[in-house]
C-alpha cells in the first residue's frame, strides 16, 4: 500500500485500512508540513513589519507610544515561529484524536465494529488532501516577499483564492480559514466510513458531514451576528 493510494485508489486504500489500520505515516507528514510551514513563514517574514501587522490585527486603536511599548514585550518573529511549530506539533494530533473519538462513538451508535485505531486511521488518511494546501503554502513561504500576511500563502482557502476580504469584514475569519480541500476530505471520510463499517452511503455521508455542518454552521451564525 503506497501513500498515493488514498488519492488514486481510495476504496482499495480504506479496505486495507479496515484490515490493518495505520496512522504514523500520515500523522507524521501532517505534523511536519504544518509545523514546517509555520516555522518557514516566521523565519522569512519581515519582523518589524509583522509586529506592526499583528498589533494592527489586534483590533484596538493604539498610540505610537503604546505600539512601541507593546513591541518590547512581543517575542520576535523567529521565536514565534519556533513556539508555533512546537504548539502545532502537539495540538494537531490531539485534534485528530478528538475527531477520531467522534467517529469511534458514532460507530458505537451505528452498531459498527470500528475501533478507536480504525477511527484515527480514517481521520488522518481522509485529511491528507489538506496536506497539499500546506505543501503549496510551504513553497510560498520560501518564495514570498518579506511583508506578506500568512493567510495569503494558503492558496486553497476561500480567501485568498476566491475573495480577498478586509480583516474587519464579518466573514473574513471564516473565508481565511475554510480550505476548499476540506470538501475532498469530507468525500474521502464518507467513503472510508462506508468501507470500514460496510454500511451504506446515506449513513456515511451523514456521519462525515455532521461535524463540519456543526462547526462551520456555528461559525457562519456567529459571523452573521457581528
């Protein structure tokens, strides 16, 4: 079983995962890509520009004296990069584990013989399309102009791929965080669930869509109330 099977022959891939689930390879690739992208960005960004940019994004009017004082307490861009890479390397597996717990419990409700390891394998392998976005971002981090916002490198996200919203726009945060590759991952999750549980498409689509509908629906509702 090769890494590309999940993209080219996903049914065959998840059949193999049903028999012998594996998680280390896709998890390691995700951690390396996300942490590597974060570190590469902060090592290349203009530190003075980024400090001003970050304070501006804080959304509070500040005098020149307040900005200067705030900069004194801010860690350097390089330090932020190392801290961010380490934090993401810890948080990312925990996020995958949380989603795996959801699929494990959904399996219990559906009466499917899905172990936690099977659920974890489903989550990390189905999430691999998102890895492509970070690879693109990593290339962008090494070639970007020093005064580039981090979100501008995520070319598979709604913003900047389809729209470029100002930061004070109600839908700015949602557009900058929503990765269009997530739609691919939802499809893979549904397929993986169907194969691993030997169920039907209706239940598979429901289980795969539910957490995304809840998360992004709540985010959309919050944006509409701003």
